[in-house]
């Protein structure tokens, strides 16, 4: 049985070395994917017909896939990328700020506790990690068999890996069909179903959730902190607060790549994320933006009629933790949770 705690320092060193080599070579590397990216503001726009996903799931595609680091990945003890992307895609998209994890969905008034991955109907959905199927079909929320369930056809996997002894689950919803049944053992990357339109959805996409089981129950987590990033890409996360440490909710700020000039609008979580404890037990973040090309960026924000800016680095394969602390401005921070490095031993 594989466990996160058995993620040895030897393996850690190998991963570190591999990534150091990759980073050293990165100036000469051509990133194996199309440079086109989705514009901010387009939600779940269909993938162009000439680049539709390989629906067979056998990898005989005629175009380049976005390649991700293998899980588990933890370049620093601050990271816990234990899961792999559930859909293969040929370019990176960034969901618009108002439809990300931790925001209130305007159409339904509910807190969004998953990651929406746009894909055409029929695209294969893959298990994010090894584990056992604990739910498959209609009724994940309302009870098995209930076809009115907002999740539609869904699959839930209990993973073999755990995080600090806490069980990890992943949930795949709005499926067209499931290829697995309760009790099945699945491997990482195994095709378990396909993208569909079942349940409450405005268009074909995979709504994907990561949950951890604690003594108090099951809590959703932002999948962007658990899924290994694409090669040469990193994750930005942190806490946007006033100078007394009080979180600024639904607060927008801008991230600009100094290399490409591209802007991203980032919005902090809805206050209910903190109330329902569905932020990371370690990061205690109130914003995340993943899939950022490694490099230099400017962050900028208006606060109390003053414009604050700072230059930050996004390092690949890791969480880059940046806080805003009111009149103190942006600060490169350390997550406030207790650091557990047991898994490195
Ligand atoms: Zn969703």
C-alpha cells in the first residue's frame, strides 16, 4: 500500500534533481503544446473541432498534450500535489475569476467547491490516483439512483494515498456515463467515464472535487492545490487580508506576466469558504491560481485608495505563497498552518 508518509527523502531528492535538470534545460526546451490559451471571460467554451480530445483514451492523438508532473510531487515540504489531472487537454485554460473554486455560482447561488474543466462531450475522464470506487451513478447528493441529483452521473473514489493520515477522495460529476462500479479498484490515469451534461450544468464540462476526511467530517479542498501542475508551470496561492490579518473576501487583484504581458484577474474566496472550513488545513489560503508559466510577474491591487504593486517569481512545480497585508502591501509569506514534514522522512 502506497502512502504519502512513505514518500521518502530519497524519492524527494530524485524529484528535486529531475526538476532542477528540467529547470536548467528549460531555456532550450520547447514546451510541447499549442500556445493558444483561452481568454479570460470565456467559461467552458468548446474546444475547437480541429483539436478535439482523443475520445478513445488510448493516446493516439494527432496533437500535443499538455504534459504534467507525475504525482506525488512535493518540491518543498509546503506542497502536497498528490493527484493527477483527470482530463487530458491540448492547451491550458484559466476559468474566469467568478467561476473558480470558492466563489458563489450566480446561476445557482451555491458555493462552488470544485474545479470546472471544460471538455467536449464524450471526452475520457481518468482517475486522479489509485483507489477504490465508493460511488458510481446518479444520486451522490440526493441518494443513490435519484436522477434529479444536481451532480448528475457521478463517480467518487477513495484514494489509497492519504494526507497526514486523512483519507483523500476525488469526485467526478456531470458525466455522460460511468465505466466503473462501486467496489472497483482503479489505477491512476484509468479511464473511468466520459464528460457529459447530466445534472445542473450549463454546458459539457467536468466538475471535479477533492475532499479530505478529518475527525469532523469530509471537507472540500481547492483541487488546484492537489493536482500536479503542467511541466514548467507553478501555482500562486496566499492570503489577502487587511493589516490586522482579517481576510478581504471577494477582493479582486491583477497578476501580469512580465514575459508575455498577459493579465489574470484573481478574486479572493467567498466568506463561506472560511466558515465551512473548505480551504486547505495547511495553506489556509483565500485565493489560488494554478497553471501559471514559470517566470516573473507583477501583482497589483487597489486598497484604501492606494495602488500597491510587487514583483514576484512563479517557480515551477510548486506553490508560490504570496500574501497581501493591507497597508503593508504584498509580502512573500509562509502558510500559517503547522508544517508537517513526516512524509519527507
Ligand atoms: Zn463546477
